[in-house]
């Protein structure tokens, strides 16, 4: 299988394998650095290798977490191996002070991390070894080794929508689409060349065997009129072929929910949309910890921002801008931001923020790009009005409009709004109703699959958004 589901979140198997290889490679690089610094004699290292193991694994895990934050493995899809290795250099540099800090805080376990020149040498060895291991890995596995061969039953509007949504390289990481089987004679929206034809006296099971299909996706427009060959599907299922409904397949492959394909019944009977009491307590603990850490790191930037706003607009101009937003269960609260627009920006009433908005000040343009304007919301998180991770809160006037225009929009208020969110990682700035509809797909995915793992992944990957301006206006 090309995906595994861990703590309700779908993870791509090649990335998991590559991450494990990176961890082992970095640990090996650390052993090499320690060998040259302290031992210089192989039997001596063999005798005392267990003493080095905690430091080696800590070095590997620290670098792996930073790589996750900077999306190093995903960069292979868009930037190739060269872009992937360039990001790796940045990760190794960022990891240096973190490794030294670990050695300082827990010297009894990680004292080799604090050795003179060990971490820097291990980073150099690690970069060289990672380049070799990754090159060999990609050459051996090839582009299609981990991909499932998928057959869609249905050739109508829903199947055609699925094909359009899933045809991009980013969304087709885990599968190859074999073709479509029409569920009835009148259903043809996909092109003729993509239709799979049965041979004389060939059953669905025989076709699946011939095409080496691993998974069948049910993308029929209307099942009520007997469009599915249930007995033949059961035979395929008993032979080990996975059968999956179109909306669930779409959710897994795109990490968002297909608004056009779901119904209230799908929401009622599908997995997810729940969090245990222990998970809620742990999530709140993570919210408080992450907020305090962020506050401790960013308070100098906040102070500089406050001074810059005063210098641009005058000492009587307000620094903060408070605005009503809709929170958990539709309750309204006040969100706080550094003021990035003129003081009379909304004298004519609430309007959508636009890219290159003329109302934005010079300081505002900078702090928006760096996302510094959002930092006062840390205090909303500490007060419990917001979570660190969740859907971004919207204004009541827009919520009222969007509830009427977009199906299931109100469901995003089933969880606390967040300082950062899954939609912010996956989609650019929303400045229209259609963009908001697209962001809702990601918000519903988060609400349906929320877990501590997904929260942690979102937090660490937010670093990429800030450093590389991904999704920033």
C-alpha cells in the first residue's frame, strides 16, 4: 500500500521509508564523526557503541523534525533532488544549535552531542551520505514502485470531476489511474480513450487481474438505479482488491474533503469528527506550551513592530486592531492583531481583504508577509478562545453570507479556531467566496481527522510557510 493511516492522518509510504533511511543515515554519520574525534580504533567503537547511541539517535531525530518542518521530502516532487538537498543544507544548519542545546539540557544522555566539533562534522558527513543514499533510493524504487493501480467504476460527471481534481502531480503521488468502467450506457463524461473495455466473456474480476488493479474507486453518479455490480465487487474484495467510495478516496489523496460529493449521511457515518477527553486535554497542553514558546521567541519582533507602527502613523495611532470573529459553536469573540491597515480602512463597512490591498500600510505590508501581524493572537490562545491549530476564525458578517452560499460551512465552528491551520498550509490566501470554499475542503479534513499528530505536523510545517512565504500574501 502507498498510504498508511497513523493517528487518523494519511501518510505516504515512500516518505515514511525515506524518513527512516534519513534517520539511520544521520545516525551513521554521527557515529563516523565520533569515531574520528574520540576513538580512531574500530574494535574500541564496537565495544562502546551503546554509549554513543542516544546522542546519535538524538542527532538524527532533531534533523528529521527540522526536515519535516521545511518539507524536505515533499520538495523532491516540485524541486527535484537538487532542491531537496539545498533544503537539507538549511536543515543541517538550523539543527546545530538545537543539538547543542540538547547536550546542555540533558548532558548525562547526550554528552557526545556537546563534543568539540562532533555535531558540525556529523552534519558534513550526513549531507554527503544523504546525497548518496537518496540517489540510490530513488534509482532503485523508481517513480511507480509504491503506487497503486486504480480502476474507477463510473464514467459520468462525478468520475470526470475526480479525474480533473486528481490529475495534478501533487495529488497523484500514491496511485496510477488505469481507467474507467461506465456503470450504464448513458454515462460518458470521460474521454473514450480512458474507458476500459471488457473482452468477450470477461468478468470484472478477470479484468482486474489482467490490468493488475490494486484498488477500485466507486465514482457512480447515482447508485439508486442499480449502477454497481455488487456481486462482482464482492468477488474482487474477497480476492484482496480494496474497494473505496469516491469521496473517501478523494479525501485520502488530496488531504481535503470533496464538498460536491458528500452528503449529511456521509458526515454522519464516516469515521472521525471526535476527540477523546485525554486528547482534548493534551491538545490544550500543546496549545499553552506552543504559545508560551512562541511568545518567548517573538516578543522582540513584537516590540519592534509596535515601534514601527507608531513611527509610521504617529504616536497616537493604535498599535493593535481588535475585530469580532466567530469561534467555537458560533460564539463571537474579539481577535487581536497588529494593525496593518490605515485607521480608516473600513469606514465604509466590512470588505474582503485583497492581495495588494491599497489600504495596507508600508509597515503592514512587511508584517503581513512575515505573518507578524498575527502574533497578538497568542493571547487569544492563552485565554482559551482559540487553539494553536484549527480553522482560521472569520468575521460574523462574512460567516452569515458564507453559511448561505457554501454547504457545510457552519461545521467549521465545531472546533476552536486556530492561530495556524491545515488550510493555511495547503492553500494560498483566500480573498473571495470561491477561495473560501476551497479552504473549507481543507478545514473539514482537519475537523474530521483531527489528532495530536496532525496538530504537531501542522505546527512544525508552519515553519516552512513563514520561512518560504508559502501561502503568504
